């Protein structure tokens, strides 16, 4: 776990320091693989297109661990995979682009880049907050969780599952798209809950947990369905509570700028909590 934490820290520093990485994260090879398997459909197609690159990544990681100085070789490979799987852009950069937009046209372009699905975003605080948190989940926190649990193969598998399940540009039959979406939602479910619990620590605990309980009580979604849809409602409640409490210069929860500024702070605080928890686990393992 110590090496995984080190790999995450290095990858995050690289991602923050080199924003041009977004142009290097090319997934055309994966789209080509998906298209070549067009004669299959449903869950079988999803399993094949995801397992082939994930198993290959796991094999490479296993081979590197068997080499002399395997720690350095595996660390370099892990950082490479993480840098590829994060993003495609850092969520803070997209938020900053909105906050610093010099005119309405640039602002609308920045808002369009923030969206996490094909639905257009309006200049409304609630939808912007939701989009930012779902973006943080799928660009960063989901990747980090599955990397901590399964190593480079987990990070790559999560990224490819999100592309397969959420990119409308992929030519998929309805059965394959539905199966891919279920996989993407299931992989989001755990990191979304961990984001909620971290938000409860760094934001208004009562507002966050109250919104989480209310959503599960009133959404009508069966508990057996693994979906991250609760994250948007919880994020709005937490950010609204922060803004109303004066965590910034404006206390108007309908102000998109104020809400996005607090959203940026909360996302950074959630990341700090995650890294701190992993660091505690590493230290506990050392002294056990």
C-alpha cells in the first residue's frame, strides 16, 4: 500500500503540473477494440472489451514485480497507468476556467467542458455543483479507489468502463450499452459513498448525511441497484450549507460563482481526507 500511495502522489503532482496531459490521453485504441467486436453484444461484449486490456495490464504489473529492483519498475508502470487513467482533465482546471472566464462565450465553453454526460448544462448553481462532483468522481476518485484496491489494472479497468458505459459516441447496440452502463454505475457506487463520508467530515456533517439519508428514503431506487445518483443531491446539500454558513465571501446559494468556489474547496478537502486515511493505513501496517 505504501508504494501505491507514493504512485498516487507522484501521478497527482504530474497531472497538476502538466495540464497538457489531456491531449496525450488517447483512447482510440480502446474504441478500435470495441468496434472490432461489433459481432458480439450484451454483457459478453462488455466483458471481453474490458477484460482483455485489464488482464494484459495485470500481467505486465505481475512481470515487473518479478524483476530485480521490481519496486522501481512497478512504481514507474503504476504512475504511467495512473497518469493515463486520471482525467482526461483535472476537475479544478475546468472549474477555474469557468470562474476566470472573461466573457459569456468563454464561460459557456468552460461550462460545456465540465459536464459529465451528454446533457447540456445551464448557468444554474445546482446543476454546476452536481456536474463538478460527478466529474471529480469519474476523473479522479473512482480511479484512485480502484487503484488502491487492485493496482494499475483496477485504475485502467475503471477508466475504460467509464468510457464504454458513458460515451455516447461509441457505436453500441442497446444491450451492450445497458450492460456497460450498469458496470460503470457499479464501479462508481463505492467511491461515491466514500466521497460522501469524506464530505461529511470536511463540510456540514448534518446537511451531508441528512441529504444522503433523504435520497435513499425518497428516491424509489431499490437498494440492490448499485448507482451513484445520490452524489449530486448530497453535494448540493453540503455546498449549500457551506455557502450559507459563510465559507466564502458570498452567502447566496443561487450564485453559481460562489457555489463553484466552494465546490472546488470541498473537492480538494475530500482528496486530502482520502490520502490521509491511506497514509494512516500505511503507518499502521508499518508499526503493526
